[in-house]
C-alpha cells in the first residue's frame, strides 16, 4: 500500500552503514568493560571503569537505543508472545498488534513534550500524542482507517491512550510539530519500515516511502553483501607468503580455494573454471599450482596463528550480538580427513576406522560450541600423537576461555579421551564432564548387565577410571529405547541395550535421563563436521602437513563465517535461528564464488596479535602440536 500519511515529512532514515557503526561503537564499549571486569579480581587499580563504582553493570547496556529499534524490539516481543502462548489469533488485526507494540514502548527518552503539544488538543498529553502519531505514521491503514481504529476501545487500551481524536485533528498533527521534531519521528519510522521489509511483521506496517527505497543493497543485505563484509574482516589475516610483485590479488587466490570447496573438487580444476566468470580475465586468478606453492611456504604454527586471528573477528561479532551463553557447553572431538595413498609418506597420517577405500587419515582435534543455534568451531589443532591429547585439550580450553565461559565439556568414547589423564585435565580446571564411556572393563560390564537383568531404565554408582577417585566420578547407565527398537535380533549381551555415560556430575543433581538428553547435544558436532567436509573443504592429494592444515582450518573458518552470517541475517529479519538457518551453506559458498567485487585485501598484513602464545609457548612442543 502506498504511503498516504505525513507525505511532506523530511525523512532521513538511518543507513545500514550508520547502524553498523553504532553497533561497532557499542560493542567496543562492552568489550572494554569486559576486559576491565576480568582484571578486577587481580588488581582493582587497573580497572578503567572503577571510578563509576558500577562494575556490575555493563555501560553498553545503558546506551539508549534509537526509537525505531525500541519499537522493533517490542513488535517482535508481541509476535513471539502470541506464538509461544498459542494466542496468535487470526481474528486479531495487524493494527491491534501494532498498537500493542507501541503501547509497550517506554517513551521516556523519545516522547513529544507537552510544551510542544499544548496547542494541538486538550485530549492528549505529550506521551499519548507521541503514541498516536507513531500509530498514524506506521499503520498500513489509510487516514480514515486510522481515525476509525483509534476509536476502538481495544486499540486505545493497547496503545495506552485514554482519549482519541477526530480525523481532522489527526491530519493536523504533523503540521503542529516543529521541523526538528517532525524530521526526527519521520526518520525513525522510515528506518523501521525499511528494516521490517520481507519479514513476518511487514504486513503490520505501511510500505517504505518510495523515494527512500534504494536498490544498491540498502535494507536487507543479500547473502553476497553479508559474506563480503565478513570476508573483508577476516581474510586479511590469512597470509599467503607472497611479495609485493604478485599481480593476482589475495581475494582472487582464496576464491580459487572457495570454488574448489564449492565444487567438491581440486584447486587446479577450480582455477580453470573461474576463468569463465565474466568478471575475471585470464591473468586475474592464479593456477592451482601457484596457489598451493604459496600456501606451502607457511609453517604449521603460522597457519594455526593466522586462523586464530581471523576467527577472533567472528567471535567478537557473535559476542556483540549476545550469542555466547553465560555457561557454554562445548564438545571436544577428533575428526578424520581420509587419506588415499601411501600411509608411510608422512608421520601425520594415522590409522583410522576403515571406510570406503581408505583406512588412513589426517586427524584434527577440535573444540566447538554445541547446544546452541549458533555452533562455532573455536579451535582446530592437527594431531600427530594421540597420547598428547591432554596437552591439546588443556591449551584448547585456555584459548576458548578468552571468548566464553565454559560450563560443561562433552567427549565421545574414544580411547584418547576415556582415560584418567584426559579426564583429570578437564576436571582440574573446574569443569563439568559428560562423556560416553567404553564398555570394556569387567566392573562396567557387571554393572550394565546387572541393570539389564533387573530391567532398570537407569542407575549409577561411583566409579574411578584408572587412578581417578571413585568418590568424584560416576558410571551412569541408561536404557536406549532407540537401540531396542532398531535391533532385529537378540542382543549378544544384556548390556547392549544400555548406553554408558561417565561424568563428574552427581546423578542426584542431574538424573540419568537428563544427562542422556544433554549428551545428545554433542551429536550436533558430528553434523557440523559432515557439513564442513561436504560444503567447505576442497579436495587435496598433498602430503604436506602445513598445506593440509591450511585447507582444514580454512574449511572450519568458512563454517564459522556461515554461522555468523546467519546471526547477522537473523538480526536483520527478526527471525529466530531456532526456527532454521537463514542462509544455507551452499548459498553462502555460491554467493562468494560469484561475487564480482574483489576485496583488495592487503597482501601480507602485520602480525598485530599474539593470541597464539598460549598454544605455542609455555613449554609447548611445536613438533607435537603440529
């Protein structure tokens, strides 16, 4: 519907760039506060916020948001409440829902003052007049429709106004404002309706004013724009060891690796295919051999460092949008990248569970956030010696705690995890542990078979693996209905129908059924790594560990970009990530491959961060770490 109301208002909506800068500034304040807060327990004198005497309150949360953001927030709250309470009544009109949202907005910072309103009408004070004007300027109804609506007692109650006004008075409202006030409200409403285009709430509101609609990416950015913004922030840290004489840009070089992953192929073929893109000439992209030549120049240590720097940018964005929980759950896993070839060609190639045409693999230990709609791969380390797993874990936890508070760690039943050294490494840091145990010991078998014979659904008993203290750990058995249902013949042993968990959580505080439900969240990492290997990882036949480390870390980084792109898109559209991804992995990869704009990234940026010191220093054996 074309806009009819307040057509002469001077509108100046907040641009996407201005919104981004404002959030950046707020994020910087919040980041400085958190840094100061972390210093406080050690030395209060180093805290730059100490003079406020308000250390428990992040000052970024005291920043007053723009009016349009306040209205948007309340509109989505009204929508979510209706859905969650099963009160989304189709008979309730969009204007009723808009009125509810406007009635909930705290107008203390925004309302039209009584002094400027006293010559308008005696029926309304400044706050009521503000709510009425916002309803008048935002509703999809025409002027007469708005006049009729505000006479409805239900809408008056929802808006929080005691009296209505006539249509002539309503029409005179904008003209009674001074130019500054009218410009302010018109700009705020225009920003809001533009932000809500293509969302579930757009039908509550009028259309944007035609002369403010643009076609250059303003409004909701397409996936290409979001991906471009994130790549510009992170790819600058990826060093290809090239000098200034190189003519091919870094962005074009990395685009070859992206195209290879997107096509599930090798870089040689991807480079040839990119030449057919209309925005590339023959000399604009490197050959596959040229790209891998430069990647091989990096050491394994520098590969880990550069991706740590690149990922930090993404973690900071996630933190600014409050996507890290107060007490995060993480999964530590060792994932295989199958190798087809001579297994004796490199010491990093290790035996693995046989698959189709392979029984050897490159191995990577990872730590990832799970149990959330926004999974992120926090750390990836190559594995040469699985006996060093406790050292890997200790350093991964230290790195990850720079970004989030970890409450619980999930592990699978691998032999590298189910041992006293690995388990104590986690519990010594005050963390809760849940892992799937191995049914190999006599004591465990006796326990689970006894449960089966007694037909118990769940049970537990204190049990120490290896040298661990029996009083601090528990073996927990839980009958698996899924296993029973899928089994087509009698179990070899009664215990086969039971899942065995090992934990330092007391079963009286976290019952076995709840523990089993929580552990299922770890399975999300299995899905995530399947996505990484299928969508983000290029094929590689090289036996060079540094090159392999670059490929795999690059794939995990693209996965993180995908997650953060979904965070940003969800913020734009107001959609809940729990309802599904806004962007598929395939959409993201194709958008990057087809992006006609070269980022003109710096060839080799200075190494400004020393974030990897915890991993590569302090007695860390780099040959083992690689």
